C-alpha cells in the first residue's frame, strides 16, 4: 500500500497550492489555512495519507500523517 503524499506549497501572488508528491499542479487557495484544511481532508479520505506543509521560503514547516501505519515490525 502506497502512502499518498500531498504538499502545501507557496505560489505567486500570496496564494497556496495543494499538490501531490512529484507534481506541481493542483488546486490553489487564497490562504494557507484553507489549503491545509483541504489537504488534511484529502489525506484522511485515503487509507494512508500524509501532508507536508511548506513555509513561504519553501522549507518544510511540519508533516502530518493519517491512516494506519503499514509496518509489520516491532518497535
């Protein structure tokens, strides 16, 4: 089972984009909070989802994973 990873990214004109891993396309939002809410809803709708939120400088601010961890090992 593959994890669906979504990035919340800054774009021009003070907007934010939610894009799947490896893509630079996706819906744009007027503010970061709405983009994060949208990404969280998408991540929760799949069996294993993750969002990675970037700051205005492009650096990762935090990550959040939802769903069941597929690891079978102890620890």
